[in-house]
C-alpha cells in the first residue's frame, strides 16, 4: 500500500498505468544495454537529443508507441525511435533519434508513423528536421511476406521526396542501414562518427549476397563516404562532436525555404583582425600562376573571423565549398584550390559544387566564387565518369540559381571553366584582381595547339605566346564590362560586402525562386 493510500486517499489506477508506461519508454532497452554503450563512450538515443537541443526544450511525440505485434509490445518501448520537437539555437526543430537498444532501432509500422508525423509537421509548419541515425534496417518478421510489404512499404507516397522546403541534417552514429541510410542521403548536411557504417544493408547480408567476406569499413566506412562517394560532409571522433556540427550547420540555415537565413551581428570592419586579414591577401596568393597555395586561407581572410564551415573537405579537393558569414550574413563560398591539381576541376569537384549550389539556392544563401583555375581535368578517367555531363550539371545549376552570385577572378580563368565559375554573365557581379588572366586556355598550351603538327621555331613560339599573354589580361574584359570592377586584392572583402548589399533580394525579403528544390540529392 502506497503512502497516499495510507492517508485515506485512493490511488488512481489510470495515473499509475500512465506512469508505468512513461517509465518503460524512458528505460529504452534496459540498463544492461545502456551500460554497454556508456562503457564504450557512445551516447544513447535520448542522450543524443539532449546534447543536440537547447536544454529542457524537448517535447516527445509518440512516447507510448510500441510494436503492433502482440508478442513484441512489452519489449519495444517507444518502438525503437524517439521522435519529437525541440529548439536548437532558440529555433524550433523536429528530431528523430534511433534507439538501437530496442530491436536495433529497426523500422516497423509504429515507428515509421512517428517519423511521418514529425516530418509532415516540420514541413508544413516550417522547421528543420534532424535525423540521428543508428539502425539495423527493416524489422523482421514485420516486413516479410506480401502482407508485411503491403503494410509497411508504399503507404506514404511522400516519404522520400526531397523538395527542400526545410533544411534536413543527419548524423551517422553507428550502423545505419535501411531508412536511417535513406534519410542521411536525402539530407542537406550529414556528419559521420568514425567507426560508424552507412550502407544499404549490413556487411553480414552483403557477405551472403556476394559469397565473400565484406568488412564494415569497406562496405560503408567514413573514409569511403568522405573521400569517394561524397555522401558525408564532415567526419568527427565522437557523438558529442557530431551533434555540435549539426548545431553549427543549422546556424547558417533559415528555418524554412520562405525566409532569409538568420543574420548575426556584423564584426567591426575597422578591427585589427579584419584589417590584418585584408593586408595578408597580397601574400596568400602567389604572383606566379603555376605556383600552388591553399585557397582556404583566402576564404578565411575574406569571411567574418571564425565563421568558415567547410563541407566535404576530403572530396574533390581541387575545389573548396564552405558556408561562412560576410558582415554577419550567411554566404556560400565556392573556390578553386590550386594546392591540388593546380585547381583544375575534376568530376568529384563538379559534383561537390553542384550539390552545394543547389543547397545554397534552395535556402536563400548568396554565393561567392573565388576563381583561379586552368579549366577542367582532361583525360580518359574523367570521360569514363561522365565528365561532360557533370560539367553541364554544374553549369545548369549555376544558371538556375536565383540567389545573388558574386565572382572574383584572382589569377586565372580558362575555357568553359570561366563560365562555370561565374564568368560571362553567370554571376550578378564579376570582379577581377589586376593580375588576373582570362583566355580559352593557358597561353603555353595554346602555343602547342597552334603549332601542332609542325616544327615551329623558338622565336615563333615566343612571339605567339607573347601575343596570347597580352590579349589575356583582365583589362580587356573590363573595357567591355565583362567584369564590372578591377579591384586590388586587399579590397576584396569590402567589394563583396558592398555587392551583397546591392544585390540583396529586397522585393522578396531575401527569398529566391528555388528552381532546383527537387534536384536529386545524388546523381
């Protein structure tokens, strides 16, 4: 008999039943399973939510959900997926966190209904969605047989539509198979903890399918997805770091596509940090066009101090894509990096830039292009990987962008890459440094083309090269207004701030037309 009953007040059995069910849901898969995770330094599904969100802001949805199968109802608290709404950085978000301690967070009718509920609410009410992935895939035997398929699959025709009405972010925090993999691939941003795996199905099932042993890391480890597939934007060592990465990503994003991104207080343009960064610009980019340098240092020098957040740094290194701020405003940098392949754009770089342009345009983030490229990588491997198609995807995405696009040609821009990097009226404003060179190709290679098949004297080659180099100076573009300004390197940040102010989308309160909202997330 409890204390209330001892004092003559009857216990409410309905209240007791509610309390029992709440406690069961919060206990997840039981203390033994939770202790194993603690020993490994891995957060559980509810701890991950608490580390992600503003303290005390979580409102769980579907807490009392369990399996629809009678034999599993007592062993499926919250049915293996914790869903609800919270605040991150003071703004509402929807959250889905997979609870691997409950049947491996496998997908079932109840938990998919929970995901569908918060996803629909987030889309209709305008808030980002965060998926914290760790799942074994479809639950057996729920999905087996004709009735299982008819019940589980195909009942939500919008389940995997990616129309970019709100930002999506995902973390791969363990083995991610099935729906947790699908939602990661559909997200605008994905971070992965080392040791986690992202794949269609488990390495065990893959081993059975192909008849040979497959290691998890080879199947879907962080190096594969950060270096080759590009499905992962950032790699971290711990769950806590992954959740902080998501918080940072969301800080650049609007809550939904019909508003401008949040604007922070602009730094003091007269501060020592900003003035020192401007003064370094002449030193960061060597005069010699064949000399390499790391363009990320240039991006850091132009952007607001401490604001650069690079995406996919290990993929397509010839180009850098990064979110940052200029004067407190979210911007997306696309920069050629001569530190790798002299900045010549390859297939991976084209794919990386295209995805980045689609995301920026979908969420009203202006684009800044820093140009220093000899063109596109030419060769058999690129052609086998559909280089012409990738180049045109890149070009099409750039031309479909309706957010402000600003380009600065720093040293060189040749051939089709001149257009892909914003030249030829493909940016709203194009500036160039005085030393910039623009032509169909590098003058040295042009001499080889012009004299192909005959023995040209050294004097003739020098004469042709000199003429081509003179015709390639940026002043020819300036005279016909193909560049709207020739600026000194130290003036680059000031110029970009002024152009952002001029090209603000005032009639639509900073919102673009989103012509690529349904562009495939991978291709």
